[in-house]
C-alpha cells in the first residue's frame, strides 16, 4: 500500500509541474529509484526453508519476510518457528552462510531460485 501512495502523490506532483525539463528529471529519478532498488517495490521476499541432517523439519516451509530485514531476522524467525534454542546453521542454496547483517532483498536479488530464496538449515555445519 505504501507503493500506491507513493505513485499516487508522484502522479499529482508530476502534473503540477510546468517545465518539461523538470518533468524529465522527476521521471528519471523515479525510474532510478524503482529499478535500482527492487526491495522498494517488493515489500516481502518468499523464503523456502529446507531442513538438512537431523534438523527438525517445518510443517510449513514457505514464508514471506520483509525484504529490508537483515539475515539475523531470518535466523531469529526460524528459531521461533522451530521452538528451539539449539544453534542453527543457515545456508543459502546449500553453499554459504550469509553475514547476519546482510539484507534479505540483496540475497534474493542475487540467489533466488524460481522466485524464492532457498535457505537450508541444520544443527551442525553442513556446507561452507
């Protein structure tokens, strides 16, 4: 809904301008804003959790999380879903462990598979 309000007010602002040069600058700014930051448009990222080894499997494996959240939020969310205080090791696409301060939208932009960010988790180090 925030996107709707942004474009709604931008539309009225755009047509209140008289100079075509200023209109061009506003359009260029909006284009750069939208296409350089995909998390601006998409407020949530689909995440698919896959258990590995002896880690407890989730009943619901697909979730949507805020795109501007840090990876530490994913770790906390998964621990809450598993109702476990045991250490968890999370890997993106069975390859690497992101830094806890990494932004989910950036990970999604680089490593998504079929529209979801695949995160494998285990109670012991499995990859990396």
